[in-house]
């Protein structure tokens, strides 16, 4: 844990920050470890209720610790059987904001193993392998992360293809924003969609060796992203 704290503090690169010393880094990363090892179920359940409470203090520490971990840019997946009943919701809500911690996997095997769920192009999801070596491909998106729905795929293997929005991009409340940045946004959507479809088009893995990946990539409570509704002030408090 000391090694992780040192590396995380160095990666911050902000001299003078009140949360940049090794003690604060160690405390933040200890909160992440506690969340992953013991409190994930309780904290996720409390956040899913979408109300303010004492759990927000732990959520803030976990979020701060996750920000100290390396970010991942690329395709990630969440396997879940609950996507089918909410496909129409994602057709109507092209922009979604996740208000809790959302777990995914960066494993190529998980992307190609088949089954239903979500495939998302990540920009800021945090790799937790340094804190939890048992799940080296695990990613966690922080509360407040915004996604754009690129495609909804029906059939025996229902999928929702998403991309994480850049911070300056508009898009909230599920509807198309007035300013979509024209051709640049269209090009980004199309190129990202091509990449995600390429990653999921490979042959499905039939080997039992990939089966542990599935259990490691299921999101909290198999909950699709963006379905928690909470007041804006509470969401901001949770993610800060």
C-alpha cells in the first residue's frame, strides 16, 4: 500500500495540494481498499437509494482515492442480464449520467466472450489492480461520469454501446443538446462506434478459462448506468 500511495502521489504532480502528501494518499487508497474488500455492497446500495446521508463521507474518500489511480482510455465492458428490459429507455435517453460507482472490465476476453450488457469507450475509468490485484482488469467509473448512447442492439445478445463524454461536451438530462459541436461530434461518435463494434465482433470465447472474467465484470447489483435519480445537489456532493 505504501508503494501505491507513493506512485499515486507522484502522478498527481500538484505541489502544495492539501491532499497530495503521502498520509492523505494512503488514507484515500485505504478507503478504496475498504470499498473493494468489504463495503462495496453496502455503499452501492446506499448510493442507489439516491438520498443524502452519512455514507457520502465514505463515498467522497473512495472517489478521491480512485482519482489517484491510473485512468484507462479504451473499450470496456459490463456483463449483465438486466439490459434487455431497459433497451427502450436507452433509445429515449441518449445522454446518461451515472450517479454511483460503476464497475467494468478492460479485459479483451470479456469484450468477446458474448452475452448481453454494455460496451463503453472509457476516458476516465480507474484501474484498481494496484489496490485489488485479484482483479487486474477491473475498472471503476466515478460518480458523475457522463455517457452518450451510440447504439442499442436488440436480439439474443442485447447490447448498449456507449462512449464516455469529454468534460467540455454538452449533454445532460437524456436529450440531445442544442449544441453538439457539429461534424466533430458526429465523427467522434462514428469512429468510436466502429472501434466498439470491432472489439465485440471477434469470435466468442468458448473456453472455461474466460468464465471468471464474467463474474468480475458485473456491475453493482447488475444495475444499468444512469438509472439512479437524485437531486443535482446530492449528486455533486457524492462526486466531489
